[in-house]
């Protein structure tokens, strides 16, 4: 859970906070310049810590030793940085639950368990960027928001299909597919609120646990 | 889910946003002056919309037609307003799930279902203050944070006891009580992220649905 810190953190403090260390920096496209990737990593920490409206371009730039003006060489606005962060997070988790080896699992129960486990452990491993992906959506432009909604819809479809598949082949009991899928997504997403790397559960343990819960909800 | 609005909202816009209408204004103590209650209601909307660090005392005061200086007559700081909001939210939901009529339910399953249903529907009815209670914790002072932690601990205890009771009397299967209780809390809390009064589910419908899910997790 969040530690109290009361005052808005300075960019330097944000750069040092151990609870903001996660695997988010591994997610950026290799096609981006090193500096752009550094700015995105810095932005994730700033947004997760102080919120989009509590973060300035100066904060984001100064963590990597740049002036605000230098940031604009890479991103035309703070909103554009946020969009790049949120888009990347949504695309990566969607890729992760849609990998061919998941889709090829024949047993409906095993496939649903794998989807839930992957979704959950991804959110634990990348809990800092995942928090920004969930909490700062409203700060996106209308256009960018629509793009993200589409990615979220595709993510929902993976969950709904995994549940529906088991209902259709008789592996699962007859359930309200949309609401059950939403509950499974909730179990994965809610951990971005409290997950800490130094806590009791590893990402994979949490993934297994939520996968077991998911199966209980449908059988 | 949050609608996009990109720019930080002005206090006037925050005052008009229909998605910020919920039953939070009914929660404040009658012992508080009308103006203080108005300030708290305004603060909930501002914090939920722009975050604690994106909100100024001017914002909070101006929604009720006051100057920032006039706010200090009632609350000595913005943090103190936040604490009053977060404390009230936590106390109210704890009272609601701990009412004598819940504790007197004899059947373990019925009692757990009632706790989960109440917790969930409370979060839907008061989703705006509930969002502030979950997302802005880190902005509290260390002392205030400790008080809130204690309330959260008491809330956890209600859930854990309800689960443990059913394990002890053989109504529930042997489960990991703490983790199962955490999952049930997650299902209730996560809705503050996406709940809208104009959506498909009423608070009571969501409560019933989550209560059914909770029983599936333990039987």
C-alpha cells in the first residue's frame, strides 16, 4: 500500500523512491531514442506518485537531467507522454495474454487460468505503469482515449472469450459472462493499488492464486 | 469509467460534473457547521477529479463561494480536509458492515454474503468519496495515515472473521483466509474506478452479485 508522504514529491525524490521500482522501464519500444525511453520511465514514476495534474514537464525532464524544453524535442506535450505510457502499458499486457501458446491451450479451465495468471502477474511486475494506466485515463485527449478504449475492449474480449469457451463446451457452469469477466479483471487490476515488491507475494504466486479464484467462480 | 477531459478541471467545472454526484454529501457529521460540510463535499469532488496534488485550497473554497482564507477558519490545511474526508469514508463503511443486525446473522454463509453486499453497495453509492479514500492515502501526514491504517485493519478484521467463522463451523472449505478476504475487498474497492450511476448496475445489484461471488470462493 502507499506509504504516507504528504507533500508532493520533488522530481529528485520521485527518482529515488524504491516503491516505484518495477519492470516498467523494460516495456518501451526499441525504436525510441534512449532519451525518450528515459523520459517515459521518469514520467511513469512522476504520474504514479503525484498524479498527472500534480506533475509538471519540468519534473519529468529533470529526473533525466534535461530542461523542459528538451523534453519537447521528443514529445510535443505532457499529454502525449501520458498517452505513450498508457498505450504501451495496454498494448503489452494485451500481447501477453494473447500469445499463441495461450490460445493453443485446449482445456477451457487451463486456458482461463493461464489468462488470469498472466494478467495478474503482469500487473504485479509492472504495478507502477499499471497504476498510471488505470488512474490517469481521464487526462487523455478524446482521440487518445478512444484508442485506449479500443485496447481495453480487446482485453475484455480475451477474458470474455475464455469464460464463454468453457460455458459453451460444458466445462463451466452457466454464468453471467460479462460480469464474471469484469470481476476477474478487477482482481488483477486492484493490486496496482497495494502491490509492493517487498510484500509477501511474488507476481507468479499472485497469478496462481487469482487463477484458482477465477476457476472457483466458474465451476 | 472515467470520461476523458484532458485539461485539469476548473473548480466551477468540478462543481457541475454529473459523474461526481453520489451520496457522499450525506456522510458528514451533523456536528460540523454547514459551511464545513459544504467544503468537504466540494473537496471530495475536487480530489476525485484532479487528485490531491492537482487541487488547490482555492478550488475547494471557490465551489462553495468562499475565499481560500475563509476555508482556514474551518480547516487549518488542505491535508486536514483530506484527512476529514478519508476518515469519514472509512468510519462510515466500517459502521455499515459492523451493524448489530449483521453480527447477529447466524448462518456463516448469510453473514459473509451480507458483509460483502453491504461493503460493495456502499462503495457504489459513495463511489466518489470512496475513490479519494483509496487513491489519495499517500498524501496524508504520517500521524493521520496511522489512524486510517487502524480503521482499514478493523475493516479487514470484519471480512477475515466472516470467512474464518465459516471455516471453523465447517460451512466453508479450508481457504487462505487473509488472501480470500483481500480478494473480496478488491471486488468491492475496484468498482470505485469504473462505477457510474448511469451504468447498468444499481448498488444493490452489484452488492448481490459480489456476495454470490464471495460464496463461490469459499464453498
